[in-house]
């Protein structure tokens, strides 16, 4: 396994018995627990909304926990529908949504001093990339059966030997591309924030924290968008 690109103080590693556990592993578990607790709270609120007189049809008058996440889910689902298609969007949206929430939460927690992001570690991002690689190929075989392999042969039969090499290389580098893009941007953002925080510790870092939050969102969005594209290409019946 690759080592972390840089070492930093972590509150989680100060817990007895966890000192020698890599921070990205601790943060991965922390994010998972945080999301489980968030889902539990969301489920309770959803049950309360469903028992309301309007059955949750009428949105709240002001921005609340419920309609904030409804807006995010609606926009992300709309994008999934436009990329993958109306028919397949309900099937693949849970995976896309889970990836987005996990990556965005991991990214944004990297802005909290003493925690760190799991996504600035190549082990985490490569694992995410490999998962996407395995999943979209699984989706391709599920949608097209053995006919999915025709995608690697290209449209012209006599070019098939060359196209197989090109297509295989393209697919092999996809998880690596996803991993390096996500890790590089998140790590770069943290380096910039650290440098300016050391140079000017007051007021100015607020600007870079805002920029960091924007980068956290954009990188989660780009990762999920590329995942949608790969799923759409693999499940298309026009190979």
C-alpha cells in the first residue's frame, strides 16, 4: 500500500490504541459512521414529515435540513437522468449518490484542522477508482450480456486487433485517472491553504477555506459525472 503523501496532526490518532492506524483509514471509518448517523436522523425526519397533514408534499417555507438535501438529491438525479437516461437513472442513482456524499464529505472534512481528508491519499482514491471500474463493467455485462465485449472490437472487423489494445488501455487507465485527478486536486488545495495560513494566519485563510469548500464540491461532482459517463457508455446498446 502507498504511504500518505504528507503527515499531519490528527485528533483521531490521539485516541488510545489508534496511534499507529493510518489517518486515512481512521477518517474513512469516521466518514462512514458520520453518514450512517446522518441517515438515521434523515430517516426520523422523513417519518415525521410523512405523518404530517400534507404528507410531505408541501415544502418547508424556509431552508431546512430536509429541503436542503432534497435540492441536492433532485439536481444530482436530474444530471444522472440526462447522462444515463430516464429508464436507467433509478437503477444507478443510488451508487452515484453514495459516491457523491462520501467523496464530498471526505473532501470537506479535510478543511477541519485536526481531521484531514481521506481523498488526499492515493489508497482511498485508487480504491474508489477501482470500484467504479468494476461497477461500470459489471453494469455493461448485465445490460448487454456477452455482447458487451463487442465494444472492445470497434466498428470495423479488420481493425479489431488494434482496437482491442486501444480499448483495453483506455479502460485500464480510467480508474488511475479518476484516482490521480481527485487526489491531486484535493491535496493541492490543502497545500495552498496551508501555505497561506502560515503566511497570513488571520482573515485571508477564510477566502481559501471558501475556495476549498468549492473545490470539495467540484471534485465530488466531477468524479460522479465521469462515473455516469462510464456507466452510460458501458450500458449503451449501440456498441
